[in-house]
C-alpha cells in the first residue's frame, strides 16, 4: 500500500540509521537529510528504496519496536523486552480497556496503545504534568493519541473518571500496593494486573498485597536479554547488556463470588 499523507514513516540508511518523516505530498523538510519532494512517497511501497542526494534509503512503516525506540525520553522508560512481556502476560489485545499508572515518557503507553487500537482505550494516571505532556507528544507523533486519555494526580487517591471497568491495570510507580485500594474497583473480575518495580523489597510488598487481597496466579519475574554479535567466523554474546531493569509482578483478579 502506498504511503498516505500524514503517515509517520522512517527511512533507513545502509548503516541502519533511521530518519523519521511525516508524509505530505509537497516539499518536506527531514532533519539531517534536507528537503524532499513528498509526492515521491505516492509511488513507493514498504521496503522500496528511495535515493536522496545520491544516497539510498529503505522506506518502512514503524512497528511498535521502532516507535518505542524513537521516543523523546525524559523519565526512565519501560523498554521493549519488558513491554513485550507485559503485553503477553496481561493478554493485551485490540479492543481492551487499560488503566495505566505512570505515563513517564510514554514508553509502555505506546506499546499498550499499539495493542488496543483501533477499538480499545488506555487511560493513564500521572503525577507530573510535564511527564504526561511528553508522553502526549510522543503518542501524538505517531497518531495513537486518538485512543488515549490521561489525568493528572496521585494514583493512590485520585478519582478515576472512566465509565468502564478495565481489562488490564498496569502500575509503573514506586509503591503500587498503596494504589490498590483506589484502583482495583476499576478492574473487572478476571482482569489482569502488572506492577513494574525496580527493587526486590517493592516486588515483595506488591506480591504480598496481591496475595492478601485474594488475587489469582500472583507471580514475579525478571527478564534478561543479551544480543548476539554475529560476524563471519565469530559469533559471541555482546559485551553490553542491560543486566537489570525491573521486576515484573503479574496477577489476575477474582470476583469473590461463590455459587
Ligand atoms: C518510571 S516512570 C514511568 C515510565 C513509563 N512506564 C514509560 O515506559 O515511559 C514513573 C512515572 O510514574 C509517575 N508516578 C509516580 N508515582 C505516581 C503516583 N502515585 N501516581 C501517579 N503517577 C505516579 C511518575 O511521575 C513518573 O512519570
């Protein structure tokens, strides 16, 4: 399918460097590449090559991975290895309604929105206006803001103004166990919870709180991912590794009904 006006796409050079473009069928300014005649994108398909000032670039639509890697970062973001685990363990899918605590830079928000769109919705509770605004710019840049709302306040006590019960509740905040009283009534029975905490004492506190509240399948884990360097005649693990990001705690809400 040809590229449409207002689509956000990227051009990849032979070194894998990406330049981002918002398609318009007139002259477009692309940082570091200069001005391009945007009408050329009308005749291109994904994976085609475009030559700009003698250099070749492959044209792609972004997936969630590239969107997350290209965020304007402020607060620490949840990176793809953890976001992927959250999406799977919380079974996040098109049409789901999600309550998220902690917009930060919009890293996890981007992954959640990408999964629930175009039918679902993510509502994010964030303490700091400047973080919510950065996340808003990040999700608007790629057109996912249509499925997003946010409210500023403390998730431990603020009113949650949504007219639905969520399928999923994610909490990237220092003390998620203190937010359960306020938030769990907005999660449907059978809904899934994820807490994302960097320290073991926090993981213990949220696991204990979820067990005491009767949640099902409460579990904690950590994700480690190491790249491989693959070269002719030599294949080895990369020397660089992000050893620890955070612990992921998952659980599922019971209804409490007995029949
Ligand atoms: C590490 S950042 C979240 C990063 C985000 N998940 C991402 O992937 O970009 C944590 C965020 O939680 C917010 N926060 C911390 N405590 C909070 C609370 N009690 N209520 C709402 N937001 C809170 C912080 O202001 C911060 O923006």
